[in-house]
C-alpha cells in the first residue's frame, strides 16, 4: 500500500513533537473560502525587508472536506 505521507510531512511532524523548536503558531485562515486554522512555522526576517515568513504545515478539517483512508473509508467510519 502506498502512502501520501511525504518526507516534508515527517519532518514537520518531528519538528512539532520534538520540543526543540518554538517558532510554531496557530494561524486563523480560510480554506476554499471556509473558515479554518493552520499550524504554521514562523521564520523571522532574514534580510532588511522586515517580513516574517509564515509557512503552513497543516490545516484544520473543514465541513466540506471528506477525509478517507486509501480504501475510501471515511474518518470515524467502520472498515
């Protein structure tokens, strides 16, 4: 069985759970026009532009999302 989990997902998860980093935040946003929230990494300005970089790592589930496994079984559903 294949997986949709990419190396960058694993890296983000490990960074979030390791306790080694403190630059994560909850970020209010919209997904497809629906109110949502994201877990983001916030990187301070590197140059003189003074702009923080906000990198989304994961987003909340919205009512319009259909979360299923590889067999098409919905989240919370019976196998």
